[in-house]
C-alpha cells in the first residue's frame, strides 16, 4: 500500500453487544476489493467485545458516544497516515453498525466519501416497541 492518500479504503464498524471483530479473511472482500487495490479496515471500537467486558461497558448508555468517537478517530488516523483521503474513505456497518453509520452521517459527514448504512436501527426512542 502506497502512503499517498489515493487508496480506496473501506472502514467497517459494529461496536456493540460485546461482539468481537477478530482477525479473519473474507474471500469475497479479498477478491472484490483487496485484489483490486482497495484497503479494508475493521475498527475495534468500544462497545464491542474485542478487549473484554470493560471494553464493552465503556460505551454503554450515557457513554454510547464513545463508540462513535472511536470510529471517527480510526477514520481520521487513516487519513493522517496518508492511506486515504476523505474522498477515498468509505464507511460501512449493518444492524448495530447501521446505527453507527447513522451517527457518522450526522456527526462526521465530511470525513467520508460514502457511507453504507445497512439494516440500521436508527429510531432508538421507539426501539423498545419493535
């Protein structure tokens, strides 16, 4: 990867329910994205389970925004490291990651060239009625 800021980069996030995004290989991502020069990053943000229960609990209830701040920090780091620019950085998440993407759209819209918000839970005021 050349550190020239021109790499198309896809940043994925979930950050909830103590679910861990551990090292793994997804063949379709490899074939469709990596082999064509794309960069793929999975953000281990607070709320997930990557670093144990305290990592998960650090983003609960009134501290939920920590997950969103962590994701923004990863995106900013990718740009500062000259892996990509905001124009070549896309964000993706589904379900709880869809809620994350909804927050990225409102909190940091200029950080991303594209946001893929899949199967989101966005109406948290009425979530309990589903």
